[in-house]
C-alpha cells in the first residue's frame, strides 16, 4: 500500500513538472524553441525535428515527458493558428473552409477539426500527421490543386499565422474515430444512385458522409443523401461495415435503401448525381477506387443485416431494420 502511494505521488509530481514546462514555466527544458504569440509573450514548445526525412525503421516514439526535443512519434498532430486581419474574419473562414481545407483533404491529409473564435478573429486547424515529411509533401501537392486559394490570400486576409506540433496524451482522453455512412439507394427501375464529388472527381461513389454529433447513422444518411443529391431515401438495412486504419480512423456503415421522392440535383459538395444501371461486372466502369468498389459490390446482393437504434434507462427501441436474407 505504501509503495503504491509513493508511486502515485511520484507520478503526480512528474505530471505537474511537465505541465509547468508545457506552459512555458521559468525553467524550460533544453533544446526548446521559443514561440512568440501574437501578444508578444514568450512561450516554449518542443523544437521541430532537425530533418524531415522519413521515420527510420525501428525509431522509438517521442516521449513528451522525457525530453524537450521532438523525436519521431507514432502519432503527431499539427496545429495551425490563423488570426484574421480586422474585419476579414468571415472572408478568411470562407477561404479555409471552401478552399484550403478541401484541397488538403483531397490530397490525403486527415483533418481532426477546425475551430473559430469570432470575437478575436482567430482560427485553429488541427491535422493528424504521423510523419511531418509526408504531411509537407501532401501540402505541396495541394498547393497546385485548383481548389487551393488564389495567390495573395494570406497578404489580404491573414494578420499572423503559426504552427505547433502536438503530441496527444492518449491515456487522458477517449479514442477518436470518425463514423461515416453511405447509401446504396435504388430507384423504381433498379438503378443505383451515385455521386461524383468535388474532392474525388476521378470516381463515382455512393452518396453519404459523416455522422454529426447527436445524430444516429440512419438519420445522418438520409440527411446526407438529401443534401448531396436532392433525393429522399428510405433506408432498409445494413449491407456492410468498413474500417480504415489510415489517418483519421474512419468506420463506414453502408446501408441499402430506396428512393421515395425528391429531384436529382448537385450541391456544393457534388459535381454530379445520377441513377445508373450497375452489375458486378460494370461497377469498375463507374467506381474507380478499389475501397469504394468493394462497398458497391457487397451491396449488390439482396442480403442486409439487422440494425437498431435505441436508448437506455429505460430501454426503448427508436428504430429497427430487420434485414433481409
């Protein structure tokens, strides 16, 4: 018992010391680089790696409590902070949300999220970038994309910009995964609803998107289909679950359903939406990305799995899709 107490005290002291270091205390560790915030006050953060070479095989993960030097980490987040020029907050927000972020995501970056503080015109974007060199390569590609903001946007809109590398303290937070949904929606003639998006204009795919906070998957899917295509859909059952281990950790649920109303239309996210005749041997003519092809091919069968939305205390079933065999 006594050894356990001493161990807990030691860990607490270590944690307090780390917090003091992290907020720029009076005794920063060696090899730290000053970070000047917009108010001019000094802060300290770990210095960036001296090289952006790929992670060498067998390199140990960086330990934020052992040193102030950035070492190769198994998971690193990059935080970009923008402060808009006076009166330009809305314009900068539009450029980031409509141009910069979509261009980066299109070329493979994983977005953790972005936030805006309207009162002071400050905006924060956090990227998931296990390897800094790979992230820099993707950004270089994104800069050549037509989606990227036009030259001179920073001079016109941005007062200050800074970058910081963040190491997540996984022990103190829940696992982070993204839940997404897609719909295999057929019309009365058996044709399947497909979309071609602005982010992935090289392929057609099933409509869908991310489940927002407070939504259940079926409600989110009906909303996404309506927003992307103008079609009202009735969902019948689950055809597959697909989990990506790439940056972002996305779990995608694919549902089968039928179109029950609405009119085909494009949207800010989609270039085209159409009902097409699909067979197993023609899927690749429309859907060119392999991981999307698998979802469509699986959904072509008549089999669907049960799905249920419910609440507890007391248990109450909110939605039940029985599935078909």
